[in-house]
C-alpha cells in the first residue's frame, strides 16, 4: 500500500485551531491503519478496486489524525496530561510484552515490521495513555439497576408444568428449588443466583427479571437448557460493572470531543481521493 501512496513531505495536510498536521504526523496514523487492515484480511493493494479504496482510506485516516490533535488540544485545555513516569512505565511495559511474545526477532524487527521508530512508538503510547487518562477523568453515573434472583431449572416439560402448578398453589419457591432444580450448585440454597445487571443476563431471563416486582416469580421460561422459573428477590441500584462504567466514560469523552470539534477551526488542505 505504501508503494502506491504519494509522499508529501513538507506539506501541511490539515490545520486544527492553527496547529498543522504534517506528513510525518499523518504517516504514523496511516501506517497503523494499513497494518491493522493487512492483519485482519488478505489485501492486494495492486487491485484497481483497492487502489480506489486507498484514496478514501487516506481521507479517513486524516480525519483520525485531526481527532488525535483535537484530543491533545482538549486535554491541554483541561489540564489533563500523561506524567513522564507513567509514560516511561507504559513504554517499558509494552516493550517488555512485545519482546516476550517471541513474534519478532528483536525490538528493531518489531519497529521495522510495524513502520515505527522509537519516537513514533513513544507517541503511540503517549496517545493511548492520554486517551485512558482522559476517559478516567469523565464523571459518569457509577450505578446501574441490578436484580437479585433465584431460579429453578429442569430439562423436562412435564416436570416444569408440575412446578408451575405448585408455585401457583402457593408452595415455597426455595423448597421447590431444593426438590426439583437440576442446578446442583444452587438448589440447596433455594436456587439463589445472586445479583445481575441486565446486560449480564440472557434476554429471555432479563425481561421478566427486570419487569416483575420483588417477591414475584415468572411463568415457565423455555431456554436452551430446558425450562426455568425465576424469582425476583430484590432489585435496586448498585455499583455498576467496570465494563459498563468504561463504556459510559468512553461515550462521555466522545460527546465532549464532538462538542470540541464543533467549535474548532479545522481546515483540510488535501483530498486524497482527487490527489494526483
């Protein structure tokens, strides 16, 4: 792909609030994008269709380079920075993992195979840590609604119908779990499964679990494991899963970046689709 790209050393490709994006800055992002594409699929960059796609890809990469510049400017505006010790620790950690992977003959081979230099590798780590630092600084809701449930699971439909009849007659859910449930890990504890967020449950169980009031049990639910009844023990806001918090922080950061982009002075000076 790089052989089919016209180099533009010394050319300003775009400006972001007066900051210039030069060819070397742009190439760092472009190389990463091309290596990612080639790792994911077999690509023939000599194919005319792929060459046509290459110009569009270059424009997309230029937008990514602009976003990186915006992120750095936004971080500087808000006093968010990567401390030197954290940067060096990040570099050392990534370098150690790469060298221990045995995927490359040595460190120089890694840099060459990935189109990096010591300086550009450092910039990649700096940008990654800056993004993480900025995300962690986003104040988001730390809680989510969770439900505490118990279940009875059986593989036979006739047995499930028998359980349904007994539940409707007012028999104790925990006692029926101990008698009938095929989940040996929970049956002796009344079928208690503990707390779950909606995202951690299968849809066929999550829907009744988050719609039934505490103390109520569900109708018979057919699942891939047989037939299940669930009892909603309690439901309340609790500490959200770390992955959910991270997603919220990412969404908050992207919204902030969109706002910053909307009021930024951005000028694209090259269109790679039409570049000769």
